[in-house]
C-alpha cells in the first residue's frame, strides 16, 4: 500500500496542478493543517529537479502567506479559533509559554522555531496573539521558511538520484521516520516550550 502511494505521489508530482497543491498545503500548514509541505516538495523535486528552485519559491511564498493567515488568527481570533487550534494539537501549555517567550525573544523565537520540526502554525498564531511586529514577522518568516525549503531543494538537486534510490529501497523506514519527525515536532512543542 505504501509503495502504491509513493508511486502515485511521484507520478502526480510532475503534473501541472502539483504546484498548486503544494502551494495550498504550504499555505495551510503555516496556519492550521498538520501535514508539512515537505511531503509534496520532496517528491516534486525528485520528479522534476529542473523545477526545483521554482518549487522552493512557491513553497516559501505560500508558507509566508499562510503564516500571515496564522498571524491574523492569533491577532484577531486568538481567544476563539486560535485557542481551539492550539488545543486541537495538544499544545495548550506550549502556547502559553511560547506567548511569554515573545516578550523577551520574539525575533529569535521565530528564527529558531521556523527551522525546527516544531509546528510553524504555533509560531504564526502566537506571533499574532502577542501582537509581534508584523514586518519583523514577515522578514523572519521569509528567512526561516526560505532557508528550509531552498536547502531541501539544494540537497535534493545535489544528491537527488541517491536520495531517490534510498527512499525507494527503504520506503517503509523513510515513511516511518517522516511520521516520527512530524509527531515529534508536536510532542516537542507540547512538552518543552
């Protein structure tokens, strides 16, 4: 079953609408969706390495725009929708502590958390709730999301065929590792923030 899903994702990754799908996932992941855009970015770059930089740009731009939507949720709707989303992902304590961290280390919180597996949606919503400077938020989001996605594309372009062979050979382990990475980010956010 996993092999069929992988083959289908690789096949879909080269289709014209794949860029729109990845942009939508990247946008929603920054504000409320649990699946990171890497799940589409990686197969898209493996399927079309010639479009890697365009894929990174779209992923970064959509993520920053989605981050602005998450910021708006935190700024305007923190007590209702923002709190509900944070509770949905079991990050209540992290949300409170994260909000307090903004008072002292706002920019550094965004820069560090934007590069880690800690859910970026937490960063965006709490940034809005803390009324963090919007322009600094945008600049930090461009830097962190850009570094992450462009670095992934650079590694895939450099080692793409070897990575593809590794993924195909150890697909179950790679999928399991990716799942641990995503779930681990939520656990880190819930326990240690």
